[in-house]
């Protein structure tokens, strides 16, 4: 399978964890992951790690005059959204006719073989998945749109390239969040695709596109390491709004879902705890390669006012600390008045 993604130094641990999840789950270990490095630090780190089947791409490799003209006018987030389509076009141009390239966000983790996506896509030209919001988050569709860019795949054929070319032009023209104008970065433009492209395939697999905005509507289970959702294998989970925070005294805190999301104990244990271990392991890999990022991470007090107790996860010696212990840990480790109501 052929994947591409992009990230800067802030998402390096997530990007490395994404790579390892692909390497662990893809059938036969046959894959390529192209990574657009949004800064020189990320490029140097990935070159130093020298991970098999991972190809770092310098930002200068895809930037043209049009991209450089908008770069200074956009935030790093907006510019990353703008660069998604040029990256896809760059990678697809390297492939033979009919090959499929899947863009994946850096904060995804695969739980089972990604080739399920290709099987569901069949002979289609474009593959997308919906946000599939839980009822308590349904209002977010007005902002975020119907489809999510967590994973989107294009076939190297006329229809796939036509869609990608138009999408690229739209993102170059405008790539901001403006609720009144119906804009959400690169995502809102996807709303028109069902009416435009006969080869569009919309996933109906509940294991594709799980995320904090929809996980509450499904039943998770763990069968000796096989994680299922409504009795079907989880393909990938999108760790939207997750933040790593500066370690202290061996404790590694992760804010797992900033915002209005509620994460129950089973989801925290089954979905988030393994991922937290992996991103902290990736951070350790970076330390050993002399590309440390922990000192630049925010501290818990910085995020404390924006999270609830059930949105915090602590790791120590590779083990998760139960959520009900977080209040006491906050007091002991960070000197926070944790007796106030977080809920």
C-alpha cells in the first residue's frame, strides 16, 4: 500500500507511531509511507531514524511559487491543510496508472490491516469516510462538514486526478475555518464530491474513521488483542485533539481529547492507553537520536483549565494510571488545586 502524510516537529511522535502501526498491520509488510516534512527539524529527525519504507520529503520539494505566495499569509495549521493536495499530487505522479495513494493524518493509529480500505474501495476512483458524529456532537457537522480528511484515497486515473486537481485549486484559494462561510480548512470542499464523481466510494465500515466525536455510539471490545467495534475489526482511530505534556518525575501525562468529548474507561484503556505508550516510546527514540522535543511540550497547568479528569491519561514505566487517580496525581506532581470541580 502507498501512504502519504505530513507533519511538523510537534507531531513527530504521532507520525512515528503512525508509521509503526502501518508496519505492524499492513499485509505482508508491503507498504511505502511518504512524509512531507513541514520543517527542517522533522526532516533531520526522520533521516536520522532511517525507518524502512518511510521516505521523508523536504517541503522545498513540493513548494512552487503559488504555495510560497500564500505561506506567509496562513497559520501553520492552514498551510498544512493547503499542502495536503500538493503532496498527494506529488506522490501520485510517482505511481503507475491505476495505483491508489492514501493520504492519512499523522495522528492516526491502525489497529488492523489497512488493505480493508482498498477492498472496500474496489474499482472506485476516490475513497472517503464520513465524520459519522454521535448525536451529542451532531452540531459539529455544520463546522466540520460531512467528510473527514483523516484518510482519503485516490486512484491514479482520470477521475481521481480531476478531483484532486480541483480540490488543490480550492485549497490554494482559501483554506481557513469560517463557519459563516461554510469553510473548514480543506474539508468543506469534499461536501460536493458525491454529486460530482461517479467513482466516489463512501465507507460504510464502522471500523474506518473512529474518533472522539463518534466513539460513544459504538460498542468496543477487545478479543485477545483484536479490537472490534460493533463486532467488526477497528481499522484505525483518529486521535483528534490529543496532546502530550511535559513529563515530571517519571510520569508522562497525555490529554487524550481536549474539548467536549467524553471518553469512557473502556475506550481509554483499549484505544488510548496503547497509543499513549507508543507516542512516548517514539519520543524516547527522538531523544536517543538527539532530536528531543519534550522541553518544548506544554505543562499540565497550561492545559488544566481545558480538560476534565476523564480526559487525562498518565503513563509511568509503560503502564497507565487509572483515571480516578488523576486528581491525586495532579496535586502531588504539579501543585495544582485539584479539589475544584473539573467535571
